[in-house]
C-alpha cells in the first residue's frame, strides 16, 4: 500500500519550510508538521541578515562564506518585498584588528560571492558628514560594505505559503509523538495540540528539521541510536529607540573577538545583537539574561557618544541556534555551517536529519537535502527555487518604491507609511488584503497603529496565525506599536472569530 505522503517534514522553521517548498515543487507529496507556530523559535530570533558572515573568515570558513554570499542577491531577487540591501560600516578600532587585515577580509568578501548588484566596499570618513553624529570622535575611518536584510519570520511563512499553494499539507500546532519504521514506510503519530486528538499518517521518507530539538527528536521520537551532538548556543538581541539619522548599519568590533551589529529597525528603532552563550535549559523558555543586556549595551557604548543603558531597551528577543557540535572551545567559534545525516541502510525507509544552518543558506540546504533524498522520492524535475519568486515578490528588486506609489495611488486613504508597510510585508499580495476597500473603515475593526481586521483575517486564513503573538511579533512587528489595551482587543477578536477564520483557510 502506498504511503500517505512521499515526504514528511518535522519542524516549521526556515529549513523545514524551505525543504517543503522545494520538494513539493519537484512533484513529491509533502506534509510539514510544526508543534508551535511557523518560525516560532530560532527562525524568528536571528539578526535578520542575508550575509556571508564577515567574521567567519577568521575561522577559515571560506566555503560557508562563499555559499552564503552567493545567496544574497538570489534571495533579494526572490523576495524583494521582505529582503533588501543594506550598507554596513565597520569602524577601524586602532586597538583591535589592524586596518590592513580589515581591508583584506573585505576584499575577499567582495570577490568570493559573485556580487553583481550590490555595491563594493569603500573607505568612509567617520569624523565628518552624516556618520560623525552619534559616534565617539576617536573613530576617524571606517569601511563600508554591502549585505542584505530579510524579515526572517516572514521568509519562513512565505516558503510555507508557497509550499501549501503547490499542494503541501502544512499543519501547525501539531506535534510528532512517535515515528516508527513499518516495512518500506514510516508510521508517524501526530497530535493536534489544540484539540488533543491523535492520528497516524504514513510517509516514505522522514526529514528531521526540528532545529534545537533535532537530537531529541532522533532519540526520543524516531528511536535512533545517533551519536551526533548539537551545540545549543543562545543569541539575544535588544531593541532601543533609533540611534542614527542615516540608514547605514554599524558592525562594531569588541575586545573579546566578537562583533555586535547596530541596525536600523522598523523605522523608529535600532536593533542591537547578538550574543553567543552556550545554552542549557528548557527550549520552550528562552529569554535574554541580565548580563546579556549589559554586554550588548556596553559593546555598542564603546563606540557611541551617548551610552546605551538597560533602561533604553524597549524590547528583547532570544533564540537558540542548533549548531553542529564540532568541538570548538567557544560558542563564538562553533561552525555555523550545516551537516546533513542520512540513515537509509538495509532497505529501510530513510530519515534525514538537519544539524545547524543559517537563514542565508536555507535554500541551498534544501537543495542538498533533496539531492540526498533523490533515490527515495518521485521527483519530476530538478532544482528550481532560484527562479520562482516567493508569494508577493513578483516585482523587480529596483521597483519597491514604485510598488508603494502604485498602492498609495490606488488606495489613497492608506497614506505612505501604511502603504509602505503593506508592500514591505506582503508585496503584491497587499491588494488581496485590501480588496475593494475605498476607505479605512472598509477594512473592518481597527486594532491600533495601522492594523485592521482585513489584515488579521488574511494572517489567520492564509498564514496560519492563531494568536496575537503570532500576528504582532512574527507576521508583523506591530508589537512595538500597539499598547496593552489594543493587544487585549485583538485577543478578544481572535477568541470570538478564530474558529470561523480558520475554517476559511485555503
């Protein structure tokens, strides 16, 4: 008897969603299960950069850096609404890495990754012009280079959306209770965490993309005797009011060998991160520690005229990176590259486990996963995800401002700030949310800032949002804007209408 699915994927982070999209696009029948919300853990807690990782050159991770650099312009082209280029300034700190060393690293950075659209590195003065305001006067010179930014949680959701649009069965709030081999397929017991109902499905191949839970899933659910270890490293970020008048990001060197980014965030804020701390504890309760807040404040204050203190912090977030344990003595030195382990011997159904990985390289990781699984799956074509845009991203990388202008023109009541937010998060799908609205009142209940019922309905029915946290901190970042009364109103709305909205899901 044929299995229910060719491929069952455990884990709705960026790797799981990317693999699901790629596999279903090749003709396989796919199911993706996630025990919480899509991007509910590590994949919404990154520094949100599509980058090669400049500092990884110091650890001789040339292959990882090259692979990541090549993906920058690919992902920008596939998702020009949620991804865009940024210019980073690396101040020269005389007491740390020498200028020649920085120039050499940036020369390699410019030339390793096939850069075509992103501008090259240049030297910039920091004691005059727009960059002088806010920095201490002892920094005279910096190096400006290119990388890209991406809304990490939306990248996950849009990969899942596209997978579902192509026929994948995506189930959130669904836990994999057990997976056992039965002849030529897997018997997988799934539990709906909302209703408590369990059911069994079958699959020819299993992919374990459970992120920080990957080793636990292998041992406790799949029942494999696997010796591979995951090094759990917590990375935390703080958000403070906007610190600079310009649109550049800063990458600050620290005396401990690490670097910290200060990045323009959601127009009115600055995002600062990240830390690297070995993690032991409950993966369901990951949060920033006091000493991490102090570390980040101290690190950036080394460079700023006006120091940042813990009292300036308006929000924090933390995530645990599931790095492959390569025996590195320090968390900052552990490899960020991924490792794929396939167990498929003795004619038994295959299981492939994903260790490590980065947001930047998720698409290449997906391709390599499916390359390993090609002997076991009925693919009808090869690689394809470097060409087809993600939902809402079907416009040129140079046309973002034009899309905002067109939306503002077609829906004059929006205003530029609202129109820009809708294009930035939904791209051309913004028009599906707005529909035939002629005025703001046509969008339904108003929840605060520029969040209306029409958008909430879209997020529940099309993007698997189920709670105000899903909506305000992952699908949008409007948690920075709404007050407690407005959030309570959104909670009340979801309590009253969730079942109805879920019922309309595509």
